[in-house]
């Protein structure tokens, strides 16, 4: 989401509420696993969006949370190559070597989860593979920083530290966010930060942590469709996102499993699989 200046209440979630968010999150990770073989040269982003919509609604009471959000026309945001976020699904056909970021929100039983994954389309070049690997690893490290008594700045600092020296840039002006009853809640979760700065993290916070990196500039522009955000220099961009609960036991990924456990996924093995909705209050980082 776009960064903005506003302070509002941060809603802490109970264990039951976190479990409800995890049920929405499990739909997204399973959806991504279903989408993976469907992301291939020749498929349109509109076809992927239709699949996502049908898949989400096939789960009891679940709806795509982005459909109609602020007027967005799609069920998923599908952003190709230089597109960073908020790509509108359309009849464009993916081509060999593209990368495509699919960002999905699900609301079920009144509780939302939010997750994004950047897929390679067929064989991709070394530069694109580097971008995907670093972005996903930045997410892993950012998630690991989401612990009680850390600060929101520790999350951004983890991204900064991972990206330094890679030749990649952290997209400015787009941030993660709290998530719960609403898809976008307080606090904002910047991808750049200083350790020990910002809102103090507490048990019960649920955060969408979502590093967005580019192979060139940190600057973005919004296209004439008023939705699609691209890199200002047209270089590639990648986006990985998890919904994460801050718990006494460490960060609990509520959108894990599914594609994140797949063999062949970028950085395979960099995240521990989730182990069921009620038992996800285990860290992804300390078991490595
Ligand atoms: Mg998202
Ligand atoms: Mg988000």
C-alpha cells in the first residue's frame, strides 16, 4: 500500500482471531500452489485472475478481499516485470522469461489475510532469478524480526541489511501494514527502517510484511489506468508478502505452506512449513 501519514489504533488479535486469519491465509497459499503450474507462457493475467476468484469463492464464505477495494476491478493484483503492485488483470499474455507478481487478499468469516508471490514464467534470466531470490530472502529475514519488544523499524532494517550490496533497490513509498478485520490496518510496516525505531511490536499484532525490490531505481510511477504501479526506470520488480502474527514464541507466518514449501521454488528451504492452523505460533527462523 502507499505510505501515508496517519496515526490510528492498532488492533491486537486474540489467539482465536489469529487462527481465523490463518484460515484465510491458508486459502491464499493453497491458491498460489494451484496457480504455479498455470503460470506459463501464453496465459493471460485475466485468466489467472478468474482462476483465483473461483478458487477463493470455492471455500466456505471466502471472498477475494481486493475485489472492489478502493474500486480495484480485479480479484488479484497481477503485476508483470516492471510492474510493482496493483496490476489490473487483463488479456495480456505472459511470455517466457517474464516474472509475474500475484498479490491476493482473502476474507473469510470477517478476517483477512494478505500474501504475494512472484512467479517465474518458464525459464528466466539470471538477473530476474537474482531479484526473486533476494526479495524472498529479504521477506524471510523481515519476518524473523517481527518479535515482541522489537520495533517496526527492525523489520525494515532487516530488509535494508539483506539488500545492501546486491545491486537491487528497495521500492520507496510502498509499505506493509497491519491486517485483520480490514485488509489495511495500522501500523504501517516500511521496508526501510532503523533497528529499535518506530512502533513497538506486541503479541497479538498481525502484520503484512511485504518487501518490494527492483533491479534499478527505488522510484515508482503510476500508469494512466490509475492503478498499475511500475518502476520509474522500467527495470524488473519483485514482491513477496506474508501475513505474520507477532507472538510470544516469535513470528508466526499465517500464509505459509502451499507454494512456499514447493520443491523448485526460489530459495527452497528458506522457510519452515506451517504445521496446521492452530499450531502456527512457531518461529520460522529459529528452527533453521
Ligand atoms: Mg498484498
Ligand atoms: Mg499487503
